[in-house]
């Protein structure tokens, strides 16, 4: 029987037990034949502790690299090649934004980030086998902090989405004026169907120009870009299981290692499996709970 501060790890043909501080009860982590970690915890805190531990166990270097990029410090790892990004994220204020986001979270959400962070730091403190990159650079990972999760989320998404077309529309407005810009936009844009209320359509309106006037000159540095994301659903009458299916397409570029990390965490309050981002808790894009095993 494990004590409340024990963490038991199972991998194929190997079993180990660690004694760690900060757990509410026994925590078991085992890996299936594909190496995917499954955690059985006695509390919500311990479930996210386990997710932080396994993320660090498998992806610590990637997490640290994303943290460096998000805080304008990637050049510490990769030299001059990181300076352009470092300047951009510092000018954009990503670190300050991440700290403010963390402070604005509910107490429950901050507790999740704290539990996840405790798991990351537990691995760093307990492991003598850090990723090889640390040895090559003669360095060690700094302790993880809860707001780092928000920073990683931002750097993985800040260059995605529709911010470039929005800035382009603001530049168009500065050249043509609001009425002509609105006309050009409406002529060249298909209406977007709203999910709620059903069947309604909308053309994205232009925001007030004054808010971006100071940055209009910088728009000349941007190249045109296009992108998008989509999701779709099937009614149960059209599926083999008879249950509805929901799917999504993330439109992400191929990355090594893959930006997604598959895992499974469970506790009395929930049982969830899916794809997560190493560096932040939860299952951000794809996953299901025990009430929807057909997904």
C-alpha cells in the first residue's frame, strides 16, 4: 500500500516507486504499450500534478524552449537566430500578458495551474536524467511557475488565427476610409454562419481605427497570410455507434516533436483522455471524458 506521498510509476517491464511531497493521496501512473501515460489519482490536484509530471518526463526540453520563446529569451538557447522572435514577443508584451491572465483566473483555475506546476517541478527535482539538450548547453531547467502555462499557451497560438487579416483591414481602412473599406470587405468576404442563433449570418465589422493608428506603419512589414480552422458534427443517425460525433481540424504545421501530447488522467471527479500541450494542463483541443467513449 502506498503512502499519501508516494507516486508509483509503471512502464512496460518496469515498475518504480517515488516518494514525493505535495500529493493528497496515492497516485499511480502507468504507460500502455504505446507509451501513453495513464494516471489514477485520488483528487483533482493530484490528477493535474500527474499531468505536469508526465509532460516534464517526456517533453521538458520542448516546454522549456517554448517558455524561453514566450518570454523573449529563446536566443539564450539558439543564439542570434532567436533575436527576431525575442524582440517581437517583448514588444508584444507576451510575458506581461501571461502574468495578467494568470492573475485574472478564478481560484479554481489557479489551483489547477499550481498542481500542474508542482508536478513539473517534482520531476525536475527528482530526476537525474534530464534531456540531452541541457548537457549540450551546460545548463539546467529553471523551476516552473504557474504563469508559465499561460505563456506557453500564448506562444503556441499568437502567430495563428486571424490577426494578420485584421491588421490588413485596418490598413485598408486607413487608405480608403471606413465606408469604402467596409464596402470592399463585404464584397470580398463570404458571410459567416453563426452557430447561435442558428442560421444567422454576419459580416465581421471593422473596429475603431484610433486604437491601432500608432502601429499602422509596422503593417508594411507583414506579408499576406491566410488560415483558418473548422469543426463539424455528425448526428447519431449517421454513425455506426448511433452516437453523435464531433471532430475538428487544428490546421497546424508539422512539428518535431509533435506539439500535441496524448495522455489520460482520472480522479473521482473526472476521467479524461485526449491531446494536450506540454507546458499547460488539460486537454485543449481534442479529447473526451468517460461519458463519450465513442469519440
